[in-house]
C-alpha cells in the first residue's frame, strides 16, 4: 500500500493525549476536518491513519501548526520510549515504530530469523520451526510465520506455542513425516500450554497493560474468545484453545476491529487471476505457477496444510493450525478429511466460492486437465509410498536436462510399467496437490506441503494412479 499524502495545513482540535493511538480531530484551512490517529514516523514524516477509510497517510511536521505538532511530537516521544521496552519484551527488534503494513516484510523476517517459505506474484511468507532456545514474548514458539501481500509489506505475524501437532512430536519433516510418532499426552500438553499462555500474557501486559477480550474468527467453527492489545497500528491477539494450541498473532487494527473477518475477493477477479497464473511450456508442461507453499513441519498436518494452500490460492485466508482444530487432528497429526471438508465448504461458501469433490477409480491426466487449465489446484488423496517418491524425485531432477521429449515419454512409460507391478502397501496415507500435467509424456505435477523443494515434482500418471486413494477435491471460483 502506498501512503497517501496530505498537503493542507492541519489544526489540532483535541486535547494533548498522553497515550499513542488516540483519535484526534484535525481541521484544514478550508473549514473541513478529519479524524486521525498517530501511528508512527516514516523517515522524517508523521504517519497518521484516517478514520473514515482506515488509510494511512504521511504529512511533514512543517505542515502542522504549532499546537498540532506539539501533540504529535508528544506521541512520537512516547513511541520512542516504548520501542526498547517492546523489543526487550519480544526478545527481538521486530518493531520499528511504523505499522507492519507499510514495512517490508523481509525486515521483520530478518529480525526474527525466519526462512523464506513461499513467494508468488500475489503473496509471500516466511516460516521457521524453532529450537528450544528460541524465545518470543517470553516463551518458545514451535512455529513462527510471517505473511506479506503483493507489495511485499507485512500483513500478519503468527506465532504458535505449545500445540497438539508440534509438542513432543517425534515425526520427521518432508517424506520422513510418516516415520516416528508423537510422545505427547493430554496432561503434559495442557501443562505446557498453561505455562506458555501465562508467560506470553505476562510479557505483553508488562509493557502494554492488561488486555481486553473479544470474539475473533472468520467462521462459526473458528470463532473464539481472545485477549487483545493495541499498539501503534497493530493488534496483538492471544488465543488459547483447550488441548489445541496457544498462539499469538499480530494483525492490522482494522482486522481486529472486524473480529477477524476478512473481506471477500470478487469471484471474477479470482477467476481471472487463476487463469493468468497457468504456465504453458514448449515441451507440453502445463502447471500452476503461483500456488503458495505452506511447510507443515515435523508433524502430520498434510491435510490442513494442503487445504490452507488451496484456500489461499482461491483468495480465502486460512491457517493450518485452525484447520487442524476443526478437522479434529490427533496428537502429532492425522486429520479427518471428512470433518475438515465440512468446515472448508462453509468458509468457501461464505467467501462466494464453491467446492467440488470426485472419486476416480483410475487417475488419468484427463481427470485433472480441465481444472488445471482454469488455474485450480486439485487436492488429491494418495499413499506416499517409497517407489512413488523415488520416482518423483528421480524424474524431477532428470527432467532438467531432457532435450528429446519424445524419448523421455518412452522412458517414462517403461519406468511406470516397472513400478506399477510392485505391490502397493496400504500405508502412508497422505494428501497433496496435483498442480500440472503433460499430455504428451503422460505425467502429472504434484506438490506436497513440505517446503520449497517439494513445490512441483513430476510423476508418470500410471505411477500416480498406483499410489492413488481416488479422492479429488477442488475449490472453484
């Protein structure tokens, strides 16, 4: 978002406030007035928010008469005094005195030691699964994620503390997430959650005072009572759901004031965007080039992570931890697709989208082609077995040096004929996305929620069918 600039002289019509974030009435030289709130400094400008439309704008101190400048200088002084306290409380220099929405997200990611997770034309994200020594707001978060919009400026920060997915999980990351298991039990999780909630509550309250409570969430099943602090254009939202998770989100004030409900994106806009994001290569590859990645981390959250990706691609905000809750995920992972589908259908309808699910006895390119051509990813239930992954990894690497695609098609067919003769175990049940196809080589492009290296792997369609459980689910514009 580009800040707006106000060029008319302003006169303060409110008393000097002793706290940041108070609305004040300013009059221009032509008898009009606007209600604004001071929200920081950007270089040598005052950064103010206009109440009527929530927009931020900049104005030079010299454009304000003495009385107005005195009041805003007082707030700027208070802001500068609070910043070191906030940095000490957070344990990281993540605050700069301007709202996230006008700060490059990379700045905040660097301050929090977050790694890039996803980068598309429409959004970006950073995420880290932390170690025992990492602390944020007085406690160790297992996952810290930062999201940015098209402009590269930060939108939401999400830190998830003790939770049933990550807590005492012995599960591996990526393909290894089928190995190991969670060692957590309800009593130990409840104790850890209580300690984390108390630590975060005490840390933030020590600087920003006692929080207020409100209802927050974008749907009936995700609405919950939260604690909220407001500071300098941000709202800090602390959630604790029994035997589910403790989380802290930093969101724009506007989103908090709206109870967490996000605006609908026009159906026509999404349809156009999805089609524009389809990539067609000379070798016959057709794939979706702008699907956001979500790394589920060392836990069995393939279902909620994959659904979050598909929902974000369709212009619907989502969070895998919330989806895991409504999907009744077990300790360490394992989510009921049926439970989760009910919630996803509800959220999709509320945002003006529609869903479709199919069962296929034999998975072929033609089953997904019509969806990929419209820019729609296909969520696919399957078994992530060793021969399947070995084939996907080997072929994806080898494809980079292929020059004779006719010969490659023959090689792929011979390879597939060997794999499908193997006995497929009824194990490693998984859900991922089909994001592309090549009719000439009879291949499908698949995407797992395991990080950037799994963004797109190519598998012969017969091998995909060999591993398939037959379920397809789409979110349609």
